[in-house]
């Protein structure tokens, strides 16, 4: 795979941090991820985030805007991939993005 230009990476990182700060508001402070493990802070210990209630919250926040929702979680994926380097990208995609379809 071609090396991503630094400016593109930096722009993605900024976008990803924006997505993270928006998350707290979107979730009303509940079912937020514990980082860098990406486990839910409210559910049973070791529950991978997004847990079921988090998915419901996010889906409700976006309503019919499924593209907006998938773009939003896709933005988070950039941070997740850096913080969970041992998890296969395909697995992360399944967990964070595929459920929005
Ligand atoms: Zn939860």
C-alpha cells in the first residue's frame, strides 16, 4: 500500500479527535469507551465498545442518516487502529463500521 502523505494523515487525526470530542455529547456521557482498550465504561467488564446500548444511542442520534453514521464511526476507526494495533483491520471494521449498514 502506498505511503499516506503526512498532511492527509494529520487531517485525518484532527478529524478523528473531533469525532472523539463529539462522542461525549452524542452519548450523553453514557456507555463511553475506555481508551485505549476500547471497552465500555458502563457495561460488564471487558465488553467491547461500541456495546449494544452505544450502537442504539448512535443510531438514534443519526436517525435515517446512515451515511453520516458510518462516516462518523469511520472517523473513530482511525484512532482505534492506532490504539489497538494488534487487532486485524478487518476485525476492527466489522466491529466499528459494519453494524451501521
Ligand atoms: Zn455499554
